[in-house]
C-alpha cells in the first residue's frame, strides 16, 4: 500500500514538473517574478514601485462595494481571471484583502483610478465606475499574458508591488467601425468592443450607412434596411441591425464603458438610401444598388422637403435608441453636392440633431458650413492636406468647435502597413506602426487651440475586410498606439520605449486569439 501511494506521489510530481511547477510547490525561477511595471499600454500617468508582489491564489476573493456598478465590474474581472487560474474568485461585499474595487470621492475624474498592490492584496480606487473598469484593464496587464487564456494555466499569478495613479489626457478616445461597406454581426462587433475596452477606448463610432449598405432598421422608412441593407461591397448578402440588435450593441458597449456614436452619412455616401426610395432623388428615379468602392457620386436632394422629413425621421428614431450624447451626420466627400446646397443642408440638419437631444459630430468638411454650437468636427486629412483646408478647421476650433483627430495617413486602420499587406487600401499612404504612433495630437493641427482638441479616433473602413480576423490584423498593433495617444500624458510619448511595451502585448494577443501584424519595427 505504501508503494502504491509513493507511485501516485511520483506521478503527481512528474505532472507538476511538466506543468512548469517544481515538486516543492515553488514556481521555476523564470516564472516567479511579476510582470514588469513598465509594460502597460497605454502608459499610466504615474507608476511607483513599492514592496512585495501580491499573489492571486485559490483563496483570493474579489471584494466590491455595495453598488451595482462595482459588483458588475467585479464579476467582469472574475470572468476574465477564472478560466486561466482555475480559482473560484468569489465576488463579495464582505471581508478584506484579496482584490478590492472601491468607488469613493477623490482626485480621479470621470475615468481615472488609483491602483495599490502589495503582499496583502490589490486595491483599485476610482470616483466613477468607468475609472474602476479602466483600473481593471491595467491589472490584467500586470498579470502574466497567460491570464487571458480560456483554459487553466500553471501560473503563478503575481502582481508587482506598486502604486499607479492614472487619468486620461483626452476624454475622446475612439474607434470607428464601418459596417456599411461590409456588414458585421452583433457578435463580431462585441468582440471588437472587448478588444477596444482592454486599451481604455471609450467611444465606438458606428458608420451605419453608405452607398453600399444601410445597416439600421428605421420603422418609418422600412425599405432602408430591407432593401438598402441587402448588399455590400462585392455584392455579398449585406445585412442590418434590428432595433433590438442595435440596443444590444449599445448595452454591451456600455457594459465596457464605451459610448456608441452612430453615424448616418449625408448628403453624400447615400446611394443605399436613394436606391430604397425614389422620392429622395431630385429626378424621382431610384438608382440601382451599388457594390463598388468609388466615392462622391451620390447626394440627397437638398431642395426637396421630403429630404428633411426623411432626415428628421431617421435622426428621431436613431436618437431614441442611443443613450449617448452624440450623433454623427457625416458630411464628407459630398462631391456631387454644390457648396451652396451643402451649406443649406447642414443648416437645416444640425438643428434636427439638437431637437432630439444630441450633439452634432461631422467629418471636418462640416467646418466649410457653420458648425452648430458645441459641434465636434472629426479631422481626417493628411499631413500634406492644404494649409487652406487645415486653416478652415483651425478657425472653427478657435470659434468653439471641438476637434477629434483622425488623420488618415496616421491612424486610419485600414491603410496598408507596407506595399505587401494583403488587406487594406493605400490612398493615404503606407502606415507602419511607428508612423501611426509617432505624432502628438496636441500640436498636430496648426492654429487649433489645444483646448479644442477633444481627442483621437481610429477609423476602420471595410472595403477589403470581411471577417473579424481581418479587422484584428489591421487594428493590431496600431490600435494600441492610438489608445496611448489618447490616454497617456505627452511626457510619456517615446517610440523607443513604446515599442518595447508594445512587444510585450504580443503574447497577450496570442493568448486572446487576436490576429495581429508582427511588424518588423517592433521587437516581438
């Protein structure tokens, strides 16, 4: 009997060795150190190393306040940690130690947080739930990359001893997903939301209408989705979101502290709408559905009253579905609309957005009209855009228009990395990882007051993208750099240091199953 027990002990020891754990119960030396504090992306505002690390064990509890928000974030954290650790990690409002999530008054702002870790536990403190959630994202990166896997890993799960104080540089840190050129399902959008949230992105801009497809159900104009949503680039089946679908995207994004900014582009990029309703055309003739990739050929009929009935209905129904503050009305590449008509349409449409309780966002061509008070213009020009066009945007900024920066030759995520990139476009140039990261939003647009810069947003146009793997390959690693530009203090901005931190994200993305581009500029 003694020999049989000894055999089991020996077999168990061999299994532990195979898993990377010594027979004495200690982890091998190379795994026993916590992840370095200087590998977090976006870089925190302040990091101070202090004391011994905390080790997550089977006895660890996640302690939360009595608030619903705190408990929900605690459950989210537990959902992240349980599969890889194999631990129960109960979420409780009782007891001490372990991982504590605290909402309390303090100098954190709407999205900032403080993280304290030491041998007795980890405490994340914030004034608002969004800050608590962002602190959780930092905690994830302080743990080994294997924590992101969906099966039990050997650990150990050490969090370096530290105090991190962190608040974002900008309040607008966005990513746009074009679901019009190619349609993406609710689950595909949710997957992208989770990836965005991990890097503290807080706006999801959905490009819901274009020449190739209308993607949101509008009850008062049902053919927009049923007919206008029936195709996509290349002639595929297209698709659209029911109102329940859209609400689910909004709910899910909100649970990750992203605000959805819906866009209905006008007066151009409107062929799907024009094909759906003949009366929206000046000549009363509906054009055929469009599956190509050219731009600038379509326009709403600015002189017809029915155009404004249509816009009013669409904005009313979309605003009712959208709890966030903003509604995007496009306004770019209206090459088939005269300047006079463009101004006339924007003068009539912007008050409709206000009528339904939303703030106007438009592409920066909006500044060629008169932006409504409080409006936000999204700049998508290039480094080489004319001084005159840049000055027009800067003048609007001087007059109170907020600016979100999305320079196409810097952070359009659908631009090819190199000439050999199998996906994407190159009309704005080739955009490698360093180029995407190495610029400063605070001084990018000459003449625009720093106070007018609301933040940054990385658009993802989908003419060449058809599946989640495609989105991920074009987003990663550049998205992480955009997130850092939006979150981190300008003083932390340094390519040589950043590329090392970025390289540390690679194993994390592999653990999460994210398809990413292994740029030769990054020491993976």
